[in-house]
C-alpha cells in the first residue's frame, strides 16, 4: 500500500506558524490525485483525533477546534498534502499524522511542540 511520510514538526512559540508536509511514495504517480487524506494528531495522554481531511477536488473539512487557524492543501505534482498551522496554541502540542482514508496503517508522525 501507499506509504505516507510526515515532516515539518518543530518547537514554536505561542502565536507562531508552522507548515507540515505529508508526502507519498514516489511510485504513486497519478493515483495520488484520487486520494482522500486526513491529518490527525495525538496529544500526550489523549486519544488520536481527526484534525481535518482533503478530498481529490481540494475541498477540505477542518475540525472546529482549529478552524480558522489551520488549512489543508495538496500539491499533486509533488504528491504532497500540507497542513498550514497559524496562531499556534499550547493545546496544539501533539504528534501529527497523515493517513489515507480507510487505511489502518499509521506512520511515526511529526512532533509539534508549542511552548507554554
């Protein structure tokens, strides 16, 4: 199955911005264009939750807790999904993952830490 790799996590101050990337295996080619991919996050001691997802047309759905601050986009030429995170808050601290719809496979994620 397709492998997705997250990158871009960092330590940032409250109010800062960060862009995460989710890149698919180079072999995916045009099949990437038809994928629905979600961003998820898991904070310490909490369950993993859906942040949002993007469908092939580029339409997105963002969870209420980050709506207005986070946006998801895709660049099919790079087989990459982005999560733009603005006005970061300490509550956004988590490991962020991307995953194909209907997939049961999770990667290592990328750590986002927003300092207190």
